[in-house]
C-alpha cells in the first residue's frame, strides 16, 4: 500500500512524528504534504509531538548555516555505572540562504521558537535577522542600525499582545534603551537611570519571554541578576544570586527546560577547582529563589571553557572543553560528565562542536509563529 492510499488522518499522524530536520524533505517530496505542512493545525500537532518526545536538540550556527545537533546520554536509564555521551550533527535547517547574506554571524538569541541573528552582511554593515527554523523563513529587522561594539541586545516576548520584541542597551549612552516591536515594526527610544553595569562579554538569556543578565553595582561592585520585562518594557529590581560572590568565577547563565535558570560558580583552591551549580525554585522579573543542584570537587584547573548542559531529572551535568594535543598539532574536544556521589568521567567527542556553547541555542522548541 502506498502512502497516498492511506486515510488523510493517518497520513497526518505519521508525518507529525517526523523530526524537525525532515521538514524540508517532506515538503519537497509531495505537493499534498507540502500543503498539509503549512496548515497551522498540523504545525501545532507536529510541534506538540517534538516537545513531548523530550529529546535534547540544540541549534548551532556554523559558517552562517543553522544546524540541528542531537546530544544524548547513554546508560542513565539502565542505572549503568558508565554514562556515555554522543553528539550528532543531524543536518542543516533550511533558512532561505543565510550563508549567501551573512559574511559572519556574531551571535544568536532564542525566544519562544524564534531566532535573532546578529552579524555582518556582504557590504560589511551590521544587521539583524529574525528567523523561524520551523517555517524556514527569515525577516530583516529594518529599523535598528548603527551598532556599537559593546551594545547589549536582548530578544523577548510581550505576553500582553503576543509579539516578540528586541531590546538594545546602548554602550555609549548607558541610560538609553531602544525597544523594537516586530509585529508593528515600530521603534521606541527611552531613558532609564541605570546604577549598574551588565557583565562584560556576558550575553543575557531568555526565559519565559524575559531576559536575564549578570550585573554589577557601579559603586559597591556587588553582583546580582537583573531582568528586563518585555511585557512592562522595564527593568525589574536587583535579584540576589544564591550567595555573595567575590573571587569566584561566574559561568554563563543556563536555561533548564525553558522553566528554570541555572548559575554556575567556580572557585580555585590549591591548584584544583570546586564548582557549585544552583537552580532556581522560582524565577520572575521581580522575585527569585535558589537551591543547590550539584557540587563538584577537585576538578582540573583548566576545567570548563566551552560551556555546559544540565540534565536536571538525571542529576547530571556535561561540561565541554578542548585541549591541545602534544606539540599543539591538533585540538581534542572533550566532555566531562559529572553526577551525584562524586561521579566524574571524561569522554572524547568524535564530532567537535566547532563553536563555544554560547553560540548554541539549547533545548530549542519550534514555534508555529509566522
């Protein structure tokens, strides 16, 4: 029996279980399937199945292309004493010739299924593009330009009107903000008295439509979190970190299952490092509470340079690193798998990540927004 002979409902059910990377092939295989895939009802069903599968897929930008990357842990479900890691490049997501437009993509931001790409185009100007990998569509952000090197960008979602917005905090005018509404294509510039500085070279992370950063008081140099609420279009109050930090290193903020925020703290003692990971119990623009997720003792001094992934249900963290081999002839990409009760294992990655994890969008969930 051919697929074309099957009932429509059964065909829809089968196609709705395809992985995201197969959408382009499905749409080009059959006109009927192409039409079906563009229906909002099918898209919502397909996205629901992708979300329910619980698979940890990432999106990676390399050579101005968007790749789908699968990261899987093995051995946990069987209570195996050995936990292994595999990273698989699943292929390129179709996004209307990004590699022909951009010369280089500097950064990528993710919010509610959309990507905001920031980079230089063929005439060397700096531009922003918003993409939806699910539909394979992109759109220029036309009214934000004249970027300075250290301007801060954020990508968020206004819950009151159901639209995405972009925030720019000017480096040269520290009290000046610019907000761009993607739906209305409108731009607003306002002033906001900032008594703190967003951490240098630290990108914010989007959670529940809002963006969070590390910030430091300009006088006391105390560290804390700050949140920009895209619905109210303002910064919230200072949010305390789980403990005071003086000489410790704060790793990148990490979003856990689009529900929680994680903070990594690293300190050096006697040539070895200790790492604490804290996860939020509650996180809102004006309120936060923390609990310690995992403590790792006696890690190598060079530990943690490329980022990390948290598997909260399994109580496992995967740290990424790279090491130069003897004679500096090549680079080895490494993952350290850390769990409860002192579990610590090194795994060599057969397939390198190519970019630091700050260039990856973790736990990407597609969106039917057009």
